[in-house]
């Protein structure tokens, strides 16, 4: 600790709850930097997913393991990898800010991996199915124009 003080790298980690810190992050950092519609989505996701899970914990007590375990829970719940990556990006920015504001000493999010996107099989129509569809749409002339232009 003495070396950290001499090097001016000492951080007295704050006793702030995650819900309070993330509220500050949203208001001071996220809101001014995104569109209002994006911000509303941030707020909803943060409230329903992040604060619901971690809001009662002190920011300094959350670890990468906590977050990785939560991602696993969300996958089991049936949430998509895309949505979990969205939450991951919010957490990364929020906890980078926590380090900048000297609320926490280390950015544990640097060591947290979000789930990989799984390739999804895409089913497409065969030529016969496309022709059947277009033939049926041809009978409805206005709709048919939408599909042939």
C-alpha cells in the first residue's frame, strides 16, 4: 500500500452499491452519449437484468466469476447470445468508468468473456416453393408487385 501511495496508484475502493454506481454511470456517461431510444433500452436492460441481479452488492465485491456465472444463468434461461453480449458491453463500459472514477481498483471485466454467437441454420425456400409463393401472390396483383420488383 505504501508503494501505491508513493506512485499515486492507490485506490481506496468505495463502499458504493452497484445499483447506485450504475445509476450514476447511466445518467452521467450513457445518457448524453446515445440516442434517447437507445438510452431507454439501456435503462430497461440495466434495471431488469443487472440491478435485479447485482444491485444489492457493493461494486468492489463483484467479480468476473460472478458475471460469468450470471451469463451462464441467462443462457439457461433461454436468452440469446446477442442479448448477453449487449449486457456485457454495458457492463464493460460501466466498470471501466468505475475504475476511472476510482470506485474500484481493477477492471475485472477485462477478464470476462461474453458467450460466442452460435451459428444458426437458416432455412430457405426451394425454387419450387418460391414459384408457388409468387404464383399465389400474382393473383393479388398489388402484393405481387412488392415481391417482383
